[in-house]
């Protein structure tokens, strides 16, 4: 692309010289034809005498001005059209801030986790939309994993679905958890649940991806993946896991489960925080939100977009000039008619 003015390029610059050559050829031919037409012939003595008349010379001069004005206007309009065809470009630098973060809520849907999940969902509602372009999804797991809604950047939809989840956890609505509990009695399979949540995030390398995993890490059954195996799996996907543990993990009886949970999320670069009272969920989720924001690389992207403005202005300028020529010609004709009427009136 060739620089036209600062920050404006032409995608097809060859159009301008081609059009210029064509225009010059047409102008040269028009001038040559006009010159031949003006050359007096030896047989047109009367025409030569007429050219010396003041009235004739005035009309001829006016006609030439109109012709040259029309020609210039046509050239300007043609130049503007050629400029549009050449596709002027403008360079824009777009910041990708806030367009690279995916957050998947991965909630243990066993009945004992309902009040804690409600607190987490309520807290997440307050951070949704902090960065334009955030994508949020919600997956529940216990005996199996069920997607409540996939990753989406439709924030109004996300908030609506989170409100539904908030109400369902508050009322322990069994219909909401259909498909999560299997008949074999296995539940809270945190390893399988984590893998399922990570797989639902895709593999876009340009987006920062994080799972918010809420659980008491008290599985009933073996499942396919242990929590340690699941953390290794998601780490290979470059997904960071942030754990929110139930208050029961702070007890002495659950110290081993709490340590296993902490080790698993730490291996992915995340952290574990246990709920311990009112407002804790909001503090934890807000902290996770800040960590993920700081983790995002904030690159810029330079793109070229069509900028037809200058071409439109040139065409418009040619149109205005042509309009002036037409108006001047019309006024000249009206003036001539007015003079003729005055002459007739004087002679009568």
C-alpha cells in the first residue's frame, strides 16, 4: 500500500495512474478535436467574419468557460471515483484489553454444597462484566457434569442465568439439578467434574482461562480421574484453577482433603480459599477476579480498514463545481433572454 496522507493508504494504488493516463488521453483528444473545429476553412469567410463580432466572441468565451468548467468538474469527480476504487485505508490500533478472559464456574452440586454454591454464585454476579469481552460459563457436577450455560460474553444472559442458579441453590430445587446425580450413588466426583469443566472451555491460546472450582472435596466413589490427575490434565490445557472450599475443610478431620485440594489447584498456578463466614465468598471471588485481570496480557492489534471519506469529498467537490457551472450557464441564458426582451421592447 502507498501512503496518501498520514495514516491513510491505498489498497490498490495502481488504479490512480491508470485512470490518470486514460483521462489525459481523453483530454488530449478533446483538445485536438476542438482545435480542428476552430480552424477556419478558406471556404468559410462568413464564419470568420462572425467570429470577429463582439456578441459572437462573448458567447464563444462563455461557452469555452462552461466547457472547461465542466471538464474540470468531470475530472475531479472521476479522480474521486478512482480514489474510491483504489480503496483508501486507515490504520487503526485496537486494544485487546478485556477480550481475552474465560471464567468457568465449576460447582459441586451435591446437596451439602447448596448454601456455599449460592454464596459463590451471588459473589460472581457482582464481578461479571468488569472487563468487556469476558466470557463466563456455568457447569455443575456431582455424579456427572451438566452444562447450565456455555461460555458466552452476553453479560445480560449470564446475569439472568446466575440469578436462576442463585434461586435454585437457595431453594435446593431438585429440578434444576436434573442429570447431575446418577443412580449408581456416586457423587462429588471432583476430579471428573474438573476435567469436564476444563474441556468445555475450548483451546483458544489467545484467551486467559480459569476455572472457579467450588467443592468440599468429599467424593463418594472413585470416578475416572482423581483430583491430582485432573489437575495435571487441566494444567496441560493451560487452564488455571481457583478453589473455593466449603467451611468443613477447615476441620481437623478434613485436613487431608483440604491439603489435597490445595495442592491440586496450586499445581495449576491457582489458589485455594475456604469459606468461613458472611462476605467471604465475595472477598474470595473479587480476589480471583483481580488475579485473572493481572494475568491477562494486554496486546494491541493494528488493522487497516476502508476509509472512503476523502474519495467521497473529492467526488462531492466535483459535483459542486459542476453544479456551479450549470447554474452560471442558466443565469447567463436568463440574462440573454432578459436583454433580448429589452431590445425588442425598445425597438417597438
